[in-house]
């Protein structure tokens, strides 16, 4: 028993000594773990700091790129605006120059095909110094020849009867003086029409008459002779095709006074070159836009009214009507069966 107790005491002391010996390494391990966690924290802090620095650098780079894009876009817009501004200025200058040139330019219509530059210079040089003369509305003799070459070489189509020209003066006042030549007979059967080339020159509709159903090969002088009875004719304009030179079937006549218009309207349905021409007043564009029905001819208005009446009338379509049945006034008798038949049925 004593020996057992001694052995147990030794074992207990050994266990205590072992526990005392083993405790310090556990503490060391905990300390190491603590040290490692602090180091990891420091590393994490450094990594976070580096990530933040990288993000800041990326943001700075992005902002710099945006600024550069803005600068480039502003520079492009400035250059575009400057270019557009320069182009607009050039266009304005060109328009102003064109308007000034148009004021100095005179349109001469209904010239004979044999007319030359020398003939026009001799006609208009008394009004001022001429800058240039150019012919227009020429029909070349061949399709391969251009109008410019045809004008220079006088290779005009044999069916062409008249040409137009533009005379440019050096001063505007000379062009206004040249308008006096309007209506002069430059050749047999050719009364020229002289007018300013600028678009500001408004055509007086109150002194004008519209002509329709004209012959395609009609000449201006034929129209002038037809309406000379009504009054003094200032100008005749037959609208023609640019490529063929043939008339399109309508034109205009400008008189000196408004009284001649009333007389000209009486020539409606008169025969000119084997065709019944249509004579009407010239309607203003603004009024025609506001009330389009007023711009129509009286015949068209009547036709429209008739169409409306036909469409609205109840008798426009009459179908077959059924004859109503005559109702009998006699009262209906009730059917009664005789007593013998009734008994049989039972």
C-alpha cells in the first residue's frame, strides 16, 4: 500500500511537472498567432493602401482622358464653326455679288437665231459700257454638241426659231436705261422682250392675262398680233421646253393698261393657229394658296359643282322598287271543322 501511494504521488508529481513544462510552448504558440495576425493586418493595410492609390491613379487618368476629349471636341467644334462661318460668309458675299450682278444684267428674249454679239452690242452700247453678253436657250443641231459650242459656232437646230440672251452692264443705272428697248422690232417678226434679270422685278398680274391651249410651235409675234387689238402689248412670254424649244401650250401677255385686260378676256375661245385658246386672269400665288378654288377656271368650278350635286343628290342611284301588296279590308274568318269530322277524329 505504501509503495502504491508512493507510486501514485510520483505519477502526480510527474504529471504536474509535465503540465508545467507543456504550458510555456502553448503560450508561445498563442503569441506567434497573435504576432502573425498583426503582420497580416499590416499587410492587409498595405494592400488596401496600394489598391486605393491605384484607384486614385485610374481616376486621375480617366479624368485626364475626359479633359483631353473635351479639349479636342471643343477644338473640332471651333474649327467646324470657323469653317462654317467662313463658308456662310462666302455664300453671303456670293449672294450679294450675284444680286448686284443681276441688277446690272438685262434679259433679252425673242431674239432671232441669226442674232450675234455684234448686233446686241450695237443695240445696247448707247446706254452704257457692256461687260459681257451670253446667249441662252439654244438648241444644238446635234446631241453631241454642247450648247456653249453651238452658241460659239452657230450650230443651231433648224427647227429653232428664237433664242434668249443676257447683257451685263458695268453700272446698274445703264441696265435700267436699257429697258427702253422693250418691244422694239429687231428683225422682221421679232419684237424683243427686255427685262431685268433680278428676281426682285415683280410681274404685274393686274395688267397680265394667262393663255392656255396654245399651239406648240407658236411664235411670240403671233400672240402679239392676236392681242394687239385689245391695247398696247408690253411683252409676250410663251413658256417653252429647254431641251426642244417647243412651247408647252401656255403663256402670258402683259398689257400697258388694265383696261386692255377686260378686252382680252372677251377673246376667250377665240381661234389662234387653228386652236381655241383659253384666256384667263392671272391669279396671285398668295390668294391661290389661301383659296385654291378661286384660282380654278370657271369651267372647272362648274364641273366641280356638278360633281358635288351628283354625289349629294338622292337620285344618283335608283334601284328597282318593289310594288307594295294591297291589304285586304275584309276580316279573316276562323276555320271551323264540322261536327261530323270532329267526331271522326276523336
